[in-house]
C-alpha cells in the first residue's frame, strides 16, 4: 500500500504527470525534457528524482548522458499505465508537449542520419561481399521461430546492437528487448528506429559486451549479430553472453566463416577473419552452453571474393 500511495503522490503533480506522459513515448534526457517543458534544469531534475525514487521512471546511463523512460514492469508500472491511459488526447498542454517532443526527435533523427550517411559507404562496401541482409534475417527468424508465425522470444538481448536492426526485426515477438552498444552514435540511430516502429517494449543502453549491464540468468534469447569479428577476445564475449542466459535460453551468433580478406583488418578494424564451426562451438561448451546447430549462407562473388555468413545456435541446459 505504501508503494502505491508514494507512486500516486509522485504522479499527482502537473509537471511530473507531463514528464511521465513524455517518457512513455521516448527515452529522453534532462536536456530534452527541459527544452520540451520550458522549465529550468534544476526543477526538471528534482521532479525526475521524485519519479525515479517512486519507481515510475528508470534511469539509463550512457557515459555522461542519462536517459529516462517509463518503468514497464511490476504492479506500479501497471498502475501508471492506467493513469496515463486516462489523459485526454486533446489536452492543449499535452498536445504542445508532444509537438515539442516531435521537434526534438526530428532533430535527433537528422543528426543520426548524417552520421549514417558519413559511414554508409564503408558498411555497404562490406555488405556487397556477402549475403543480402534479407536472406540472413529470414534464416535467423526461421531458426528462432521454429517455423511458428506466432513465436515468442521472452526477454531478448542484442549485443552490439548497432542501428538496432535486430530489435526492429524481433522486438515485436519479445516480451521485452534490450540492445547494448558502446557507440552513442549507433545508439541514436537505434533509438530513432525503435521510436519510429513504436516498439516501446524495446530499449537500448550503452555498455560493453565483456561486462553487460544485465542481471545473471535474466535473458531468454541473446543475439551477437556481426559483432564477434570485432572482439579482441571472442570467447570472453560468448562467456559473458552465457552468463545472462536463463536455463533453457538460447544464444544466436551470426558472423563470417573463415576467409582471407585481409583488407577488412586494415580498413574496417576486423580483429578476426571469420570463425570455424568448431571454435565457436568450443567457446560455447566452455561457457556451459550446448551447441545445437550451424547454418551457412554463401555470399555473392565480387571480383573473385565473397564472404559466407554462418549462424550458430546454442542453448543453456534447463537443468
């Protein structure tokens, strides 16, 4: 009862209710909220502290930045969702807040697109050597879904989420989904994509694949998609992914089969030129995971060169 009363008191103030309505729509910083509401930063920060202390908002730190989003799990989350559902859609104050939020999101999207534009040539040069993204995604979905169109993934973690493509692809089938990446620019791209897709059950966080900001045994599915070849110690990355997998949970690794394209080291910072079936399966076993299957998708030859994309599936035993 005390928790519920504290939550009601925290939400029962105009500015804080506006903050909750905004953070229901997007992950926002203090700076974003200050611009939208037109109030001072200290005042907004005080309101945010009250909301976080009452478990109505969650703080997500990315380096020196902190994002705030609506808490979406537990009885207090259910209560606040019911309160927000009662807010009139035509309220002039809320309409103005939403218009300013859209302006902030448009500005953020423009900056993210500029970054993508600056780096698109590099990414496309690599992608032109291997299987079309659509074919890889089709194979990945087929493996995880088992051919069931109504498949569910439970709690999903995407390590090295980049632009958030895996979250956009699979988030609608997950109870919750988290994308982790070290690059703030990539996280901006991912956040924009998720907001555009309306995937409010998905969030992105800045983090290290060797020290994931995720609880032990809390994830149902973990994906490492085209990330392992950048890793200094791939075995450690797989071990860390295994740590957060719940019993019966599955790890999906998507990367290259062994190849000899040395320029990928020099020009694109690849640490490893692909992986054999055996070494990835060995890393999984050492992390107490059971390898289940591998699938190869041959790339398109370009000037006598091509890359094969390989998909590994492993599982943490239920007992």
